């Protein structure tokens, strides 16, 4: 177990943690959530030993092996090649063979009794080496690197030759394959694309140790965590359930807290009025003093700071245009006249379509997006823009394109000098900027505020075709949900590159995938795309022609086959409901047991932990049955 007992930490004048107390039990999978800057990484730093608490105690189990992925890269041995760097994840795997070799080289000099003792010691070391995965480490490293998007041909390249984003992927692989007792991941999906996020999710589902995950990725939080620890306003609140449970309980808790604060404020006001009214009257002195003491003893209820309201991202009506937004005809792009990012590509996007570009980083998603936007001219073929199409393109470095010394108002006004002050103010109000906030310098804005300002700047000259490259970067969960909702309601066409699975799943109606075989368009959303690539991997569906566009479909069953299929689907749906009901029951039991462990110091921890482990295993089995049944329904 890990215990935080009355832990406080401040940086300068900011109290990041204020006497927080909570427990992390062995085997739990905890999502650490909260606003940016609230102290989530501080919690990790205290556990990992990077920083020390100003007050209170942090206790960890003895000899527990920690795996800690920081947000910033901290490479350990940059002179190694990629595979060597990734394999070198457990220091003991180097010292154990050296010690075994040392003992074996001297064994002939020992007496018979000493030889027996040394042989036992060698056996213990060999067992430990095997237990730590020493014989499997290269295979583990290769599998993790491939899963995160590296090619086998890159394994021997110097680690230092990779970009920062790819070095972070190697650092993630290195952390994972060490198979630590406690795995701490601080925003692990920040540098990942969608295929790598999917691989990471599957890998972590099979991790058997204790896991702490800081993430704004709702997909990872929903699918991997069984407990949520919310860090906000200097406090830590534990929710003994998964992410959906947390969202529901947090709303209910906030409602009760606000009601309690309202009642307390009313009571305090009444007491203070009595004190002010009768302070000067000697006949009321005892009653006044009694109320003064009551005020002093009253525990002041603090309501949490209001969550940043990004729901004000309001995208207006786009201008009218033709049916076709943009068309590529036999288009190709190369930067060196040798390697083509894509070639001979025929592709079009029509009015109102919501499209996501997916694929590993480096495959050409941003290049294709820039080509569609007109920011990059094709090296071959042509790009044709539709009738009255107005392009709104936002690159990954949009924040750097806004002068930090300029105010919110002038950044938008400069985009449309003919717009009146009233028009600019009205537009900014629709994106959450009002009053004095429009005078703030862009350099001091938060990530969420910069996103809103970037959209306001785009929409001062309303586009009908939005092209956005990683628009959710630096947004917390609330900001991502607000942007997602705004784009879903936007009546223009949208084409995005994003590594946020939930964002893509909820927003995109069409997927364009880029991989080694070329560019493939899937006429359905993200789940449809996953289904089709799984079929292709199983050999059921032919792959696309190189750099072409392939759309897949299956004929619907008819007659008796259709009735049989519907009957099978109904049975499968009933089975799904039973599985879901059982999972809900187990989740409730899990939450109750966790609450008992937190509430009672005399609880039978061994028995409860054993049951919690059993519940986790049962839930995993039920989830596997659910997936198998859901796949059967999809196949029908």
C-alpha cells in the first residue's frame, strides 16, 4: 500500500497540496485526474522521490520496483542504439550476470562446503534473473517498439538520432517492459498516434501490478481505471469506481457540497447579524460570546473552484458553398524527389462531412492535411477547391502563430480589419471572452483559452471547411468535450488529425487511414474502421491498392438467413445485457470493499484484498466475453 498522510506541498505562494490524505492499495488501477496545474504530477514526484513533502508523510512498500514515465524526456544512456536503450530497463539485469560470472570464476577455489553455498547463491541469482524477465527482455523490447510504431529496420539506429516524440515512445516502451510492481504513467498518450494508443490500451489491460495513470485521454481512463483520484484546489478526493462512476459521483458530490455551503453561509450570516446587533448590549453578552465561539469552531466549507467553462465554444453558420469541398486528382507529395509521402491519390471531401485522418506518426497525416488545406502544393497531380469554399486551417503550432504581446481583442481584429469593434466583441463573447478578458495578452492564456482564441480568429472570416491538426493538444477533459460538441454541431465540413480516440470516435463519420500500403478511405466512423482493419489483419478483406482509395461493404442477408441472423442477434444482445449487469454488480461490490478499507482501520485487509483481486479477474473475464459477443453481433 501507498499512504499519503496529511501531505502538504507548495511552490512559492501556491499551495498545490493542502494536508491531503489517501491510500493506494496493491493491485489498484488508479486514474489521476484534475485541472492542468492542480498537482497531479506533484503526486507522482512525491511517490517517485523526485520531490519531498513540506509536511506530512508518504509511505511506500519496501523493495517495490517503480516504473515511472515522466511527461518530459529524461534519457538514461543516449549513446545506445534504440533497441539497446529500450532493453536496458532493469539495472539488476546487468549486475546479476556479472555477479554470477564472478562467483563461477572463483568456485574452484572454494571448499566443498563453500561450493555448496555458492552454488545455491548462483541458483538464487539465476532464478531472480529469470523472474525479472532477463531471458525475454529483447523479445519484450522488440514487441513494444513495434506496437508503438517503430520499424524493425530502426532498431539499430542511435537513440539520439530520433526526434523528441519518438524518443518518448522508446522511453514508454522501456518503462512498460520492466514490468514494475508500481507503474506510474504521466500523460503517456501525449506523443502517440491512434494506432499506438490502441496498442497501449491493450497492453495495459494485461498489466497485473498497481497502476497510476495521469491522462486527459477519456478512452484510456474509461477502459483501464477502476479507481479515480481527483486532484483539485489543493485537495485529493478518491472515488472508488471507474471513470463513468467518477463523473456521476463527482456531480452528485458537488451538488451536495454547494447545498451545504449555501446552508452554512446562511447560518453564518444569521450568527454574524446577531453578533453585530447585540454586541453592545450587556444583557446579551453571554449569547454574543456563545455565537462568537460557535463561529470560531465552525468548519468552513470550501466549494471547489468552478470548472473552466469551455462550453462557450460556439461555431456559427458557415457560408453557403457547393457540394464538393476539395478534390485531389492523381496527387502526390515528395520532399526530396525520391520518397513519396503519397502518390497517385484520388480523394474528395464533400459538404458537411466529418473526417478524421489516422495512422502512425511520420506516415503523412499532416502532409495530407496541409495539401487538402492548400498550405502545401502537390508535387504531382492537382488539388481542386470547390465552389465558394472558404478554408479554415489550424496547424499544430497555432499557439506560436499568435503574437504573445498582442491582446485577445487585437489578435481577432487583425484578422479582419473591416470588422467593427462590436462585431469582434460579440464573436469573442461566443468563445468565452468577455469584459476585461479581451484585453489579456495571448502569451498568458491557458491551453484551453488559446484553443478558443484560435477558433475565434478563424471565425471572424467564417469558413465552411475546417482542417485541424491535433486541436485537442493542451486541452483538459472538459475542453476536449466542449470542442468535440462544437464540431459535431458545426454544419460545415471538418477534417482533423487527432490522437484522442474518444474525440475521433465521437466526432468523425468517415476515416481516412494512412499506412505502408497507402491511403484508404473507410465510409464509416472509428469503430467501423477498427472492425475492417481487424478483418483485413485476419485475411478476410483484401488490402487497398497502393495509395488508392478502398471502400468496403458486405451484402445484407435475405429471407430465412435474415430471420436467423436477427434471432441470433437478439440472443447475443440478451447475453450482452447479462454480462453488463454482472459487471455492474461486481463493480458495486468492488467500490463497497474499497470504501470499507478506507473507512475502517481494523478491516480484514488480507481477505478484502483477496476478494478485490478475484473481482478484478472476474471483470476481466466478463469483459473478454463481452468483446467476443459484441464482435459476433457486428459480424452479423
